[in-house]
């Protein structure tokens, strides 16, 4: 994908930092803000699997905690032949805070697919339903 080299490099570096001692399934993610800043995250597992945090949520929560509120795209890297999309919990968080982001999926060699988050999470639940 044009212009995704820095995003891929950040996600790939995050992949290398992943703590996946239980599943051995490392994931790296890099989120690009509307201003062009790149914030990365990796998956972090622990013995209580339910408390494991995915790379996509780590990247988003880090960005939010640093004051960023507008995002352009997210790139996810996993060591798989097929593209690895975000899980349902990540899709919900990404939609809530990022809206209809461009989501790039990659393996260790490079980007293999691109989607809009709205296509990955049709009929999304958000604050519109809480009124």
C-alpha cells in the first residue's frame, strides 16, 4: 500500500516486542493519527487469558492516553500467510474511538489486505443507541 512503509515498520517492531508466551501468536499494530503520528502496540498475554490485551487495543489506548482523538488508519502484523483481522472486542473499541478507519492487514513480508472498519463491523453498536 502506498505510504504505509512507516506504519508497517512500526507495527513490525511492535510485533517483535509482543509478549505471547502462552499462545505463541504475536501481533503488532500501528495506528496513524490524523496528524500523521504513529503509535504502536503489541499483544500482551498473561496466565489469566481473559485479561490478555490485543495489539490493536494497546495501540488505541496508548494513543487515547496521549491525547489523540482523530485517526486515519491502522496496520496489523501477524506471522500468518492469510490476513489476520482484529477480533470482535478490538473491532468494537476501534469503531468507538476511531470510526470507519482504514484497516491494513499484513504478514511479516508486507501488507496483504485493506478494509474499512465499517465493512469488518457492520451494524456497529455505539453511542447513537444510548440516547
